[in-house]
C-alpha cells in the first residue's frame, strides 16, 4: 500500500476507534490505539464489494464487508460504511459487523431509530452463506448500526443512546447466555454545539463535521486534543471517512440557504414592505428554526 494511502487508512481507523470505544460495550475498557491497531479487521469498505444474500454462492466477508446489501425480495440497502471488527470476550475473539451512517435530517418522514434497527436485521440476514450456512445459527455474528445525527432536535443534542436486546423473565427466573441473544444494537449519536460537548467523542465529531471551522483549525484540534496526525486538508479525510462529507455539504447548504432568507427579510424590512403576517409566512414556508425566526423576523 502506498505511504499516503496507509496514512489515510490509519486516520480512518483511529476515528472509527473513537466511535467504537464510546459506543460499543465490547471496547469500553480498550485504548483507542489498541482498537485501531488490533481489532478493526481489514480496510473499512465504503463502496467496493456487493453482498447478495439471496444468492447461494457468496464472496466471503471474512476480510472486509461491502457497503451494499442487495436482496431480490427486499431491495437494495446501501450503507455509508461497513466493516468487520473482533473484540476480546473472556479471552476469545468474537466478530462484529459494524455499520456507520451519517444523517443530516433527524426527521426524514419516519422514526430514524426504526431504520437503524432494520439495518441491523438486514446485516444479520445477509450473513447466511457468508458467516454461516444450513442451520449453524451459532455462527451468527453480532451487528451494530451506528447513526451520527448532525441536526437533531434540541432535546437530543450531544447525546449517545443505545437500543439493544435484553432478557426479561415474564414467568420464572431463567438465564440464557447473553452472547446467544445479544446480537444487535442500534446507536444514535446526536451532535450539538461544540462548546456544550463534554464527552470526547462528541467533541471530536462536532469538530470533524463542523461547518464553522476551516480545515486548518480542524486539523490542529484533532492533532492537539485527540492525537490524530493529519497529513492533508480535512476535506479529503471527511470525504473518505464514512461518506460524512455529504452530511457536511447538506448542513453547509442549509446554513447558506437560511443566510440568504435572512438577508432577503432584512431587505424587505429596510424597504418597509414586510409586515408580521408576511414574515410569519416566510418562517412557515422555509421552515426557519423558531430561535432564528425570533432573532431575525
């Protein structure tokens, strides 16, 4: 692998390692560098290999995982980034299949967490013929679907929430081995203002995905606070890492759009041709945030 590609690969892995340490219970007690160097398997895939669960002859997922899951009966799911990892549990290694998605719109017309759980289900069913065959369900690997939400509602800003399977005794008191049912978890990482971030991961992602900071400032913070050596401008890293640049671009577009609307409203006020009814209609039409509307309208 060329030296520059190796540097980018290491940068990707260290950012993924920060997410894994803070969101996945298997890595809570591990050092970030240990996770990056020891437990992320192969090179994280962004758009290289297709996994087709309805066919009987599959490409092995042992050394990587494609970002596209195609089913003849359920349609195509394209993941932002999907990769494999191993985790130490009781001295043995288990395999995790981890999907990370970036989402700028928290309310796309359906509950986002339901999509996260659906992605978990698809990643489990897609293992047939790759991780297990016939009735060897003991070989099913645990999956995670992690969602980075860049524009959450106020009450969810700077939060990390996990949804997973638990055992509940309705009658009697029995205990199954946790590893036999703890097979999926969806995690919602909701970003907010950087200055309100008191958790390292939230600060890292708020910096990485900020539309307020330029590349030089981002690189400096990532090097100083998180010891992530950046060798080139961050645009290329964001573009490479998880397809997160799409969310940043959307966020930047929305910011520019609102600035344009605010400038238009200011001009209307200066010309004294806009009353409160017109201004309220502008707020409704362009879905301006209430605090933005109060300040400028």
